[in-house]
C-alpha cells in the first residue's frame, strides 16, 4: 500500500525525533517544557501533573485564546499537508524551505498543551479535504506528540477514543512511550492505569509496553521495578532485568540497582534463572560504567563488594564496551583482579575487540605493556586478530610469547588465517614452524 508523502514525512519525522523504537526524547524537550511552565505561571495557570484530566483554572478569555491558537495551528497543519499532497502528485520532493517549515510545525506542536492538542486532533479528523492516509498520518503525529509531552493525557485519549489509534504500530508505541515517561514521575499511577486497562487493550499493553513502565520506574525506584516483573507477568523475565539494569547509567544508580537486584534474586528458587539474570544485569552495569570511564568504573567495582560470580559477569560485559583509551587500564586491572585462567579469557576478548577497532593503538599499548600473564593473553589475541591481514607482524608478536603450548597454538592459528594470496610466505612460515 502506497503511503502519501505527507503521512510518510510526518511519520518519519516522529520516528527520527521522538524515537519510535528507542523511546528517546527530543533534544530540548525539557527546556521547552520549562519555558511553557514559566509562561503558564506568569498567566496564573496552575497545572497538577498528577491529574491531567482536571480542568485548568483559566479565565474564559484565556480559554478562548487557547482554543483559537489550537484551531489556527490545526489550519496551518492541514494546509501544509495539502501542499505536500500537491508536491507528491507532481512527482516532486519537498525543498529546503518546506523542510524548514516541517521543523517549525514540530516546534509549534510541542508548544501546545493537552487540551489544545485534542482540539487540533479533532480539527484534523474533520478535515475531509485530506486524503485518508494523510489524515491518518497527521493524527498519528499529533498523538505521538501528545504522548511525548503529556503521557497521561495521551493514555486518557486512548481510553476515550481508541479508534484514533488504528495506525499499525502507533498504538503500541504511544502506550509504551507514555507509560515509560509517566513512570519516571509516578510509577504507581502508571501501574494503576495498566491494571485498569490491560484487559480492555490486550493488544496494546504488550510486553514492550510493560517494559517501558518498568524502565521508567527503575530510574527512581529499582526495587519497585523488580517487583513489577512479577506483577506485570512478563513472558521473558530476563528482558525485564535488562530493562531495569540498563536504566542504571551512573555509579550511584548502579549501586542502588545492584542492591535491589540482589534482594530480587534472593526470592527466586531456580539457580539457573538466578545465574542468567545475574549475567544480564552485570553485563549491563559493565557497559554503562565503561562509558563513565576507567576511574569511575573501577572505583565502583572496588566499592560494590562483588561476589566472584558477579565479578566474572561484570568483566564479561567489559569486552565489547570499553573505550579504546581505557582498554589498557582495564586489561591491567582484570589481570590483577581475576583468577589467571578467567583473566586470560576476558583479556583475549577485550583485546580482540580493541584490535578490530584500532589495531594500531592496541599494538602501541602492547609495545609498552609490562611483561606478565596479562600481556601474554593480550599478545595471543592481538596476533590472531591481525593475522588475516598482517601475518608477518602477527608471527613476530607470537614469538615474544614464552615457549610452550599457548605459543604453538597461536602460531597455528596464524598459519590457518594466513592470506590465501600470499602462498609463498605461508609455505615458508609453515616450514619454519613445522606445520604441514
């Protein structure tokens, strides 16, 4: 089915800026909200965010002006959509000026309050001069804007006018993003909405929507978030664990979430399930703390009193998350804080990723690293990783390893990875090391 250019542009704009899959916020949303709140205060308007359905106390004149502004915005919105339909009909694409107007319309949409957005949606819905697909796209755009800025109002609209949410994927996105945003401020109210409506909207209150609620809750109350995994009956419990622990971005948040995690795991009877959840959680902590940098990340580990199992899972998560500049520091740290065999495994994984991303930086670090088991593990990984394109360099590094089975195994891997178009050098290498 062909989607009109107006609908496609607006839906793509929403997807890109409102985060259709990732529930990301628009840059500047908080600043916009602060400005609107300040303007409202100057006008003597008081808004209770816990009661979006309550009437705002404003004078009749102010209400009329607000309605007029909303209708004017709707008229401009509809007229521009008609213009885009004309562009599509003529086989053209929007020019720079029209793309700029799209952004201006977005800004104007975000300045509307819930009552104004409802008026705008009603005006668009009644605009029979638009193609059905265009009208549906504009309504979707408007509702998504409402969900991003006023989640309670968006969910209230769903319960009042569920037929507006018929666009494929739009209803589930609105519910998920609204619940996630609402739960940051009032998780219990968001949970109550789910309890009241999950039987009415089973196709919209999906596991993805439930995870949105859990993620929003986790930021301020990780203990409650873990309890919601059972309350909301997630089909895949480990996804709930991942949502909660991924939300812990800072060392302080990781500390609070780790304490709540330990309490939650203690209630589970299945040891395999505990292990799986622990691995998921510690991998997420590692990823988030690696982005904080080595100093903050290693300090957190030293203060968190991780068990051996937690530490092993944490270091596993470091392998694909550490920034290049911190890789050498983490390699040294792992060598000092894990048993030799486990340390070698983690270091090989970390160096392999580092080498694939920046083999020159990894090589420079190796050249200055102190001799010892950690460096030997790093050399093995580095040599094998570069062997497919720098086999001679790989061989040189491998020969720095102590004589024994690890060096022999590394040389054999280099031989196996040797580029096929360099057969003469490969044969010479095989002869030198006794490979057939």
